[in-house]
C-alpha cells in the first residue's frame, strides 16, 4: 500500500504495519468530526485487513493530538452539538476500536497529547514517546471531565490517588515522568522516535499476532472478572490459541531449534 492522504489523515502500510498519521498540524492535530470519521474508518479497515498485523498511530508536525478542536463549536453558532453527542460519536468509537482490536496498537507520541488526544494515546497497547513529548489531562482547565476512556484507564494505570491528581490538576506530564508513572513503554530521543516506533511495530507484526490479540482480550476482561471467571476465560482462549497455525509452528520451531516464522493465523 502506497501512502494515501485523506483530508485529515495519512494512511500507509509497510511490512505488516498499518500506519495512521493525524494530519491537522496547523491546529496540533485536534479532532473535528471529519477527522474522527477518517480515523474510525482507518482503524476498522486495518482491523479487517489480514495483511495488517500491527497498527502504528502518530501525529504530523510538533504535536500528537490536542484533543477536540474547540473552534469547531464556534462555527455552529447557537446550534452547537451537545458535548455528550460529540464524545459518543467522535471519540468513544475510536477508543473501542483501539481496545478491541485483535492487533497490537503502538502510539508514536511525537509531541503534546492533550485532552482526548492523551486518552487516545493511553488506549493504545504501547506508547513510544519522544523526549519532548507530554501528556495533559486538560479537561479541568475548561470545566470538563476526562472523557475518551480517561476515567477508566488512568486509575487502572496509576492507581486512584495519582489518577485523581492527574485528572483534577491538569498538569503537564513529561515523557520522563510518564515513564516513571508506568503510563508509557519507552522514551527515545526526538530524532529517533519514528524509527524506534517502526521497529517495535514490525517486531510485534512478526510475532504470533492471533495469540497477542487473545492476550489483549484476556487483559481487557480481567478488569471486570473475578479469579474464577478469569481462569475459565484463560482456558477458553488457550484452546483458541492452541488451534492456530502459529502454535504448531512455534512448537515445531522449538523442537527443531530454529527461529519460528509466524503468520498470524
């Protein structure tokens, strides 16, 4: 797939990795309705393409995503969309697609991620951040609450007390602090961000991705299951994993003392 530029996103696919680049750099890649629809369609497309085995998301320019474009509201005059409607239609579907994708999703955090942009990043499976990147739960600064999964993800990532501080104070979290808090996977020099993120995405794409998707499903459901429910879920998902070609290849490669070649099947 050659790079394809939509109105507000750039799509590419190389080496089993489907890449989505937010492309509204003049407004720090903040979301309007059209961009949200493009991102939803891209995530759905990559989810369905068997040749895509990992997804990489980043932003053009100096920001990852500044959340909702508040300027979009002023264009409607008195006929403004309800905020609940915006959240339900523009952001919740993206978070659902990220968390339910059967493929690993990597965020290359190339700059500031604020508001919904921060929580879209946190909904990814891995965040590789540049040294100058930052996360900001900026909602409280304009009288709103964290949405796009923020109140769900933050307590589970950093605990209730720290999540309360992050959500209410709305202070900038540097990439280094985010790493310390356990919010992100890795911090790299600004100039090597894309190559490091690409390398991780390609590594994941070459792994037994069906098993990775089942692992993600188990981790998601563990947030609500008790121990007995989770043990039974693990048994069911292990049955699915054991029926894959990748499991057979992994066992054969182990016996033959060679590197396994996984197909994601």
